[in-house]
C-alpha cells in the first residue's frame, strides 16, 4: 500500500480510535441512574461481552448440536460482533432502558445505524463491519444471537457485582430476559442463585 493510499485509511483509523476513547469515558447510564457511582464504562462492558462471547462460543462449539445449531459457531465473527455491538454509543450515547422505551426501538435503531455508517464509512472493511452490526441488531445469525445473550449475561453479572458491593436498587437488570442458548439461560440461573 502506498503512502497516498494509506493516508485516508489512517485518518479513518484515528477517528475510530477517538470514538473508542469516548467509550472508555462514557458511563453505562443505567447504573448511574440507579445510584452506582462510579460505574463501568461502555468500553468496560464491551470488553466483558467480547471475552464472554469468546468463551461461550468455544463452550457451545464443543457440543453445538445440543444447542440446536446446524454447524459450529464462527468464533471470530461472534467476537467481531461483540466488539462492534455498542460502537454507535460513542455518538448516540448509552441510552438507558427508560429512555430507549420512550424513544421507541425504531428511532433508537435508526440513530445508531446512522452513527455506525458515519463511523465506518471510510474504513476499507467498514461496509463489512456495518453489515455485521446490522446482523447483530436483527439477531439474524447464531453468532448475533450469542452476542445478544452475552450482552445480557455480562450486564447481569455486573449487577451481581454491584449488589455485592452494597447497591440495592438493581432489580430491573435481572428481569425480562429471553435466552437464545441453553448454556446462557443456565448461567443466568446460576448468577441469580448466587444473588440469593
């Protein structure tokens, strides 16, 4: 790649790093609204989801048929989805559940899609990443559904950690979950049992 070809890509990469830095500083608003100060950042959460996705995918792939899959999960694809899943929040911010419900899922998704398009437009693989991000939003693949489960499980685990530290206003984080994988439902029950 020539220096001339690299220059536009370099600018897009630096811009993406800038947005990654925003995620490091952006608190998860649901925790703040429930009195958890200080609380994890969006980047903290993303790292947890990516790690959990990696481990869940490997565990499921050891016996993928028992989860009703037609083939093993693509671990690299799943981890990439996990890394990308909250990237739009560097522009849209982390909307807590109560705000997202007032705005409606269509408006929230539309704003996040526009943010993703603008963030990834100038990267060589940006279009591919945007497609993956849309796949996650639609829960269109087994990998996307795994990341959706990992996203909820990581949040529930974090709620347990905050409750162990003395926070008592976090019931909303434990309810209303639907699981795509039996392993994830089992882990949720295990965490819920540890809560009591």
